[in-house]
C-alpha cells in the first residue's frame, strides 16, 4: 500500500473554475500522470486530461505542476516531499477547454504559416544525398515532440495575448533554424521570414523555453541566437548600410542579371513583378559570400522574396513535390 498525498487540481472550463483538493494514494516509482489516472478511477471520473504514450515522446500530457510547465508522464512523485501539496493546473498560455485540457490550435496555425521544406529544383525523390556532418547542427531540432511547453512558458505570449498574431514562438523558431541549416533546403529567406513574419525580434533570449524543454534542446543557444545574429549581419552590417546610402532604392529593387532562379522554378511567384524576382544568396563559386556586399547581387540585404510578399504563400504558388520526368507539374 502507498501513502496518501495531498493534491490540488484545477477543475473547470472556459467559463471558469477553481482548484479542488484531493487525497490520493501514491506508490513508489509513480509519476504525476499515474496519480491523475488513479484520481479519475477513484474520485473524479469526469476529470479531463490529455495523454497518449506515457513515455515522454508524444507531448500530449503537458500541464503545469507546482507552477512549472512539465510533462505529467515524466514528472516523478519522488520529486516532491511527502508533506508537500502538489498543484496541477492546465497550460496557462492557451484557452482552457475543460479541466487540464487546453486549446493549443494556436500552435498548429503557426505551423501552417511556416514555409515548408523546399528541395532544390531538378532533384527528384530518391536522389537526396546527405552525410551526417551535413546535419549535425540541425538534427538536434528534430527531437522536438511538440509538447508546446516552450510555447507555454514564453512570456512574449504568456503575458501578452495581443502578441499571438505576430509571434510564432520558440517551437517554430527552431523549425526555421532547422530548415535554414538544412543542406537541401533551397529557400534563402528563412532568417528574413523569421524576423519579419514570425516575430523573432520579440524574443529577448531569457532561455525560459530551453529550461522547460523535456528533450533538452538548446533552443536559445543553438537556434534563436544564431538566427538573430544572421539577421543582424544582413540588416545592420555597416557595409550594407553604406550601400543603401550610395545606391538609389530603385537600383536596389530592380531586377539584376545573373540570378540563379528562372521563371517557373519552385521559388518564383509568377505574380511578382519582374523587378522583384527571388534570388539566392550572393555566394561565389567557392561557396563563400562576397567580401563587399556593395558589388554583390543583393545590395542592402533585401529579402530574396522582396518586401511586398505576404506569407504564407498560397498553395498554388508553392511546389511541394517534384514533377515526374517528362511530365508537366500539376
């Protein structure tokens, strides 16, 4: 037989609710999710709780335990002293549906807005080739289980509901970083998009997202900070600033010969004026950027997609698959 322990569990729905106190048996080696299941079986059969794998890999049982965002299935009861009252509440950042279940659709909306992986044109499925060294940096971000604990603890949206429209959150910053570091992703505007459309500038790198990540992804150090640094390099480099002063704006915005993209390639929006066609990064044959951006094809650090493009792109403007040889792309 285990010992009785005290719990405070939030009960309610979108209209309101409060904390209810329970005494529940706790056995050695159990986790908080075990206690919730026992509570459902013995005292509160209508208690709503989202869960799935009970192995820390699905991210479903996200909740706040004693005020800290955690996974219920990965928080052992031995973490707390026997005389401690354990308080279990729903994720604070998202609207409550019922009891411990919240509406996390905000995250799926942001996922749909994030531009998809874009393989190089002319490379058919089965022809992708990468080595481990190519994905060392970005592979870490693939460990994300989308528990949304980082989204929940980020004070940019946790304390400011009005920021949700402009801010995607740390989960989608690591997605942008992953694709930006991906050796086969052909889009060159991941950093600019993260800054302009995902609200990366709102993040002040307090590392609260890193602290709560159950997969121990270094979200701030390995994803957000490098992305911020790259944006700053392009936006605030003194040579770029000088280029803006020397060249007229219409010269910066005009179409330039030598672009690697041609009309009809997956990255080109046919509705764009010809003067603002997308361009790849200004790299030379050795794969390095030009020393002086004054002579590079993207003076002023303009986004390859221009400043007048609204994301997400309409489905008909994006190629998600490669055409089969000899057939027109649908």
